[in-house]
């Protein structure tokens, strides 16, 4: 089966919706590495990234009767993966924030974790410190993306710069955060989620 554009991809989607496992496998092979790379950037874990890829395609196969109605499969696929990542990050955030909430209400729980509260507050303060130290334009791009949830193209129009310049600023800002946070890098996705979610 020769894939040459959206028309052929839609044909594969219709075939997969009808239960054609060969068509579904072709879709899987086309997007597996792209989706894996996307998830690896989001969560930094090869194992977690592979798990998400497998789970997303497993869910697609279970609900394959819906595939024929999808007009932009790539966007649909990556949105599924992104939603899964957000749900995972929210769980991490709740798990991280819970000790702080409990520490703030000692009458509701006998076992608080003050050392975790201190570590979390220190980490949060460090994030703000790093963001505030970024060059003005870089900081503006980062905050528009993370706090206001604007896409690269929207930021580019707003600041009258190119999308590639927006991407460059974001890459540099994230690099500065990772470097500045040092041993706390494993918690960085939690903060990205908290800052990016309204």
C-alpha cells in the first residue's frame, strides 16, 4: 500500500476503521517515531514515552470505528498523546502538592511532610528566579507560551517576530530552566503544567 499524502492516509483510516489491521499497522509505522519523540520531549522518560505511544494506538484500535471520521489524523493523534501527558503531569502535581496542602492543614491529617513542603517552595521560587533572570524578549515569549498558553504562531504575530525566533527563545528558556534547576529537573514537567494550565 503506497502512502502519498492526506488522500492515501484517509484511505488507510477508512480501511483501519473497517478492521484492516495492515492499514492500521501502516499508520502506526508512519507515526510511531514522531509520536515517541514528541512524548520524550514532554516527559523526558523513554519508558514513559513508549508507554504512551502504545496506549494511544491501543485506544485507537479499540475505537477504530471512529477513524474514518478523522480529517486531520496527525493533529488528532498528537492531541491524544498531549492530553495523556497532561493527565500524567496533573497526577504528579497532585502528588507533589498534597504534602504541602496537608502541611497547611495539620488538623486534618496527623502526618504532614514539612521537608517536602520546603523543597517544593524552594523549587517554585527557583523557577520564578530563573524566569525573571531571562533576557526580556526570551522571558516574554516564555510567559506568553507557558502562562497564557499561546501557540508559537500567535506569539510571533503578537511580538512581530518569526515563529522560528519564538521557538529559539523557548528552547533557550527551557535550557536555562533545566540548567538552573539542576537536581530538580525531574520535577520540571510539573511546573510547566502548572504554569501552562489555566
